C-alpha cells in the first residue's frame, strides 16, 4: 500500500495500515540520522513553516531538524515574536504566511481543532504538532515507533498511560493509535484528572496506579501540566508523587522487561522518580531520537505524491 | 488485446550472463581488492547477492554486499503514487572503495543517477561502476553501463520483467509487448 495524505491532523482518522505505513517509512528514514552527512535531497525546494503558538522546544526542534535533514527550507515562527501579540487573528496570520507559498505548515496551538480549522481554509498542507487537549499525532506515532522498536510488535501488548489525562493531547492520540494497532490501553490517574466518558475511546480506567501497571509491557508517564491549572486538581505535588509517581517499587509490579516512557519534559520526583527516569527500563531518549525519523516520514508523505504536482 | 510475452533469457541464460559479468568485474578490477557490491532495491539487490556468490566461487573470498534504496533521491517525488521507502543497508565504509552498482534493468538512467547521489552522500568512493542484467536503451541521461548481461533494444511502450523465485534468484527475463 501507499499513503499520500494532504494533511496530518490526528490519529483518529488514520487506519491501522496507514499508521503502519508511516512507521515503516520512518524506519527507512531513521538511518539518515546516524550518517556522517545527515542530509538527503528528498524535499529540496519545499518550504516548511513551523507555526508555534505555544511554547515547545522538543517538538519544534524535532520538526525543524526533520525538515532540514530532508533538505526542506524550514522557518520557525513562535507566538511571542509574531503579530499574534499585536492582535491578529489565527486565520489572518495563516493567510499571510500562505501568501509566501510555503508547502507545509506545522502548527501547535492552544485551541483544540485549530489545525482542522486551518486545513479547511488553506491550500498548503497542515501537520498538527499539538492542538489544545485534542491530538498530538506525531507524538503518538513516535511512541508507537519506540514500542515497536523495543517489543518487536504492538498488537497484544498492555500499555499503561498514567497522569494528568484531562490536559493531555498525547493521551487521546495514543489511545487511538495503540487501539488501532491492537494494544490494550489502561489509563491511570486521580479521578479529578480523568475526563468522564474516557472509556468510550477504548481503554480501561484506573484510579490506582499499582493496579494499572501490574503485568504491563509498557508504562507511559504523563507530565503534570502545572501551567494548565494542574495544581487545583490535586492537593499537592508531594501527595501526587506518592500515589501516582512511578518509582522503582511500583515499577516492579510491571513485567520485568517493561519499558518506561515519558513524552517530556519530565518533572523529576513528581510523576517519575529519577531512579526510574535514568533506569535500565527507560526508553525516554529513544523516543526523542525516533521523533525526528517519524517527523521526517510525515513531512515526506505529506509533501510527496501527486497532490502538489502543480507546485513542482 | 492480449499482451505478447517473449522470453529473453531463461534461468541458465541468466546464470551464464551473471557468471560472465563476475569474470569481467574481476578482470577489469584485477581481483577483489577494495571491491564492494551495492544492489539497488529490489531487483538489483537480489542480483548483487547472486554476483557476490559468483565472485566467491571464482576467488574463494566474499566481497562486501550492500543494499541501497534510491527513493529519497528520485527526481519524481511529486508525481509518484507509491511513496514507500525501503531501507538502505550498507554496513561498511565506502571511502576509497571501488563500488559495483548493480541493477536489473537499465532504462532512462534516472534510477542510476539517484543511486550515484545516494552513494556519494554515504562516502567518497574511489570509483563507481555499473553492472546491469538488461540494457533496454532509451537513456535520458549520460549514463552507460560497464557490465551488461544482455543488450536489448526495445520500444518505449514495451516492458522488461525479471522474474525471481522464492530464494530471490533470477529465473528469467521477459519482454512484454503491449
């Protein structure tokens, strides 16, 4: 099969075959990142605009490096330095950027649905780099890629995602992605941080971390999002760390070869103990490394194929 | 209208052509010193493995074998419907090596141009030579093969198909007339 999307807005609308195709494509691109000359000419002459309305270092840098390694011209715009602070609307900002003929806009925005809104209004391709609490498809794909790399498969595995679920777009994309690939997803967190009806997305919900991680193959810890009023949902960070932080003792309940993941940035001593974050079972930096390959695959698949032929 | 299929080489014919190419490569390069084989996915990779085997039979020593996928270096990204990218696997250094690039069919020469670009990005070889099972003509770039299994003038609307068995051994070459 081949997969040739105009936009990548979320995992929800992708099929298992399409997700696997993206992961296989990323597998082929991964080798470039370890070469002496880390560049291929694939996207020469394409312009990628990273439009970030929210702070991000990891995702933005990852997309920028991915674009540059494919020889695309990448331009970064962040909200604090843009005309947004002068009162311009999202649509006006985007239309002004489009007037300069980029091929792909990679956008992060605090409003859920902002990327879908732009994709309907612009001619260029849009890749969602995180919209509000909705989706973060490239993160879910790099998580799936990392699990597949370490476990050799995804189907049949039990994956626990624990923490501030209500504020996490990573969770939604990951539930869709892992479900489609045949994994069993367990969600754990304080009741105040679990949105009602989450089970309908296809997961089991636990309010006890120990119970959730027993016999798990993979544990994904989420960041307590202090900037998103996380602190009003829990009595204190200390109490949170005691009940929902992953330490060595709790990790022993999982399978002995279980892997520990975190989308970053980590709050050491809160959701994850340093001994676990730096321990044998952590694959956190593999996630970051794989992120570049996965984003190369997304840029390539969005830019390639016949849909942009007029621009070639 | 039914398509006419003509057998150009049978299994023995392919084997003889590869044996001769192996001898020519060794004669021209005066042995296997600094020699490496790189097959272009997928047909060329299979043939390169067969050539490696032939060279081992003659010299009693194996030459390194790599596989290259040229999709990332193609000039037609915007008009391709199939975007699948295969893996490149070259587990040795290319610097100062004599590279024998292997492909099944030589047509416009664009795949070879892409392959040369891909190889050059991985290191600076001493030389690149080209071994081809079938040269069907219609070159669009100034590229010529050094070792040719079979020269076969074709018309543009004909197709050349190399058949491989389960072990990825070339079994036959067919010309398909439309």
